C-alpha cells in the first residue's frame, strides 16, 4: 500500500484506457501502475466492470470460442490453456475438411457434439477438459487409422482413460470401463494392505495416476461431481450420467483413500454422492416401493436395470464403510431396501431378467448380476441376497426345461400345431421324423422363455418321433422327446337309405283286396 501511495506522488496523469470487448486480450493484464492511488482504484474498478461485461456478453454466445472465453475470464483456465484449446478447435475443423468417408462421419459427430454443447450453453469450464480430450484423440486417430470393430476399446500412451468406439459417434471416453479398471487396482491395494502375506501387491504409482487422472475428468453437475457421457445413446442426449458409473467411481476413490491415505480422493468420492440424491435427469434416484432405485441411465427414469442398481448399492455400501460417511450410509440403506424387494421381480425361476419386465439377461450380464448379489451377501449377510446368489449360480448349471404339449388325436390329413414351453432363453432345434424320414427340421437361434409353436403336417399314418433340444445361455442342453401315433381318418359310414315307403297312395281296389 505504501508503494502504491508513493507511486501516486507528483503530477496527476490521465487514466489508462478501459479495455473494450474487441480488445478482450487486454483483460488478461492488470492495468499499469500509473497515476495516483485513487486513479489506480478507478482503473481497477473500470477493469472489473469491463471484465464482467465481457463475461456477460460471452455467456450469451453459443459458440465454442465464447465458452472458452468465459472459462478464461472467470479464472477457470489459464491464458495458455485458452489459446491451446482455440488452436485445437480450429485444427479439428480443418482436419474434418480433409477427411472423407467413414472417418469424416466419425470425426464430424465429435466436432458437432462439442458445438452442440456450446449452442446449449452447456460447455462449461468443467466440461472443457473431457470434451477436448475426446476431440483431440479423435483428430489424431481418424487421420490414418482404419475403422475398428464396434465396441473396440483402447488407451493412448500412459493415459489410463479408456476409449470405446461407437459406430457413428467416434471414439468416446468410457467412464465405467475406466473406473472399473481403477477400481480393480484400488481393490488389490486394499487387499495388500489388509493381507499378512506377500501374495497381494499394490501398484501404487498406477493407482495414483489412474485416480488422479479420472477424477480430473469429472464435471460439476447440479452441484455434485459427475463423470458424464458426451455422446447420444438410446433416447439420451449428452451429457448424461450413470448410477453404476458414479458408484464405481466412489468405490474406487474410497478404496484408494483407505489404501494410500490421500484425502483428495476422499473429497472427490463424497462430492460424487449428489447423483444419488437427485432425481433424473440431473441425478439417478427414483422412488420405488421400499426406497430408491438408482438408474443406469439418467435420461430413462422408467428403465430399471437390475445389475446397474445392484452395483450402485454395492458401491455406496463400500463408500460408507471406507469413509465412515453417514451420507453414503443413508443412500445405501435407501437403495438396499428397494433392491431386496426387487430381487423377486428379476428372478424367472430359471434365469434372470436384464431389466424390469424386460428381456432375459445374456450370460455375461447374468453372471455379473450373480456376482453383485454375492458381494451384497458377503457384506450384509442378508438372506434375500444370499439365496438369490445361490439360485442364480445354480441356473447356470441347469439345462433348459422343456414342456411339450400333448399330441393326441394327430391325423395325417390335417396340419397340427405343436406347442412347447421353455424355462429360459435358449437356442432350439426341432426334429420330427417317421418311417418316411424327417418331416420337420427347424433351428431357432434364440427363443425367449415361454410358449412357442410350429406347424406340422404328417406325411401319412404311423408312428413319429418329436424331439426338441434347447441349449441355454450357459451351455447345458435340455431334451424332450415324444412318440406320436398318427392315425388315418375314420371312413364315414354311409347312412342306410330309408326303405322306400310303400306306395302312399294305393288304389282303393288294392286296399280292399288286402282287406
């Protein structure tokens, strides 16, 4: 302060010009130390007023450049970061103009998605890091790489972030896969900490690099830390979140904190819990009988996926225990109460359903669901989880049960509908043969549980064999056979003609003769 007053001694000088919106670069520099103290204060006020006016103007902008400028003027990114991102944005648009075919389509979607976020004024400072990471890697990849298979995953260099290829949407950050790998590393470190042997090892450097990198890709969403998806999926437009991803992230961060003790991971885990407190589309909490169901997709409140809800509950339970968090414990209990009641709704008696009142699970999702049930059984010792885990494991060892309807009264001159029921989704082979060879040979790649049918017209009378073979998702085969006797239709008996009546009108002489 003394220096500022001393600098004001002498002749009063004219104040420096106030930066205008067209000269926004001058807002990045403090005004020169000229003139008296009062003049300096006035220049500082004018500078702040110009900065606020420029922020307000840029916030009305629907361009990527406007979003970058707001982030810079609010102090969220540095001058160098703004310049670098501006250059990357220009380079991405230039690269798009040089591409053709499928690479142009893929990069075009990524460029368009960034532009769309800016047009919605959703390209906030927090979202610049993940969106520009996606943009940068797509520009590099599509310059000279062939189009990969759908679902192909990769990482770039030492960055632990996993990218996945979605046809028509380019390479996208896969938060669940990324956090899943980090969670496994954190789990190994936690096991090594608790183990008294050298069997378990902790990759401390890999864990630190993974958790710090992935945590930095989070964005503030309705007041909480979220790891968002920046591409359209199903009916959802970006950015959207997943309860399964949020819970996996919180679980990984909590395990890392307990293993290595870095409090920044604890704070990040606690900040992510807001997703389970807010309803969709901002959060993932949906009220159901008993408590809360945590959505797999924030954009689809009516689509309840069993494995996603279970992992959310499991992750919240571990977070509450590892952080001693009453907030996480409250959220876990709400999800746990609902999950216990939902178990029966997703159990068909022979397999599991993927979603509520939906299709049956694939083998991988059924096994995943069984694993989550086993994890909840271990942690809570709740009978409903333990018994469901045992049943779901048993379902994988059991063959498909087949119920073939009765075939009595089958005739060779009519088409017969053969009905059969499957206990679980299966690939099915149907064969019918008799003395004249095979009369029906049909293969079904996949039939869901329930009743199915096929038409059959026997080639003649005699005995036939009906065989239905059904292979469930896990491999065991169920077989049902039946012998059918096909008859010849009975010949119609001719009704005897009524005896011709005696001449109804006989002559009176004939009647007299008989008399």
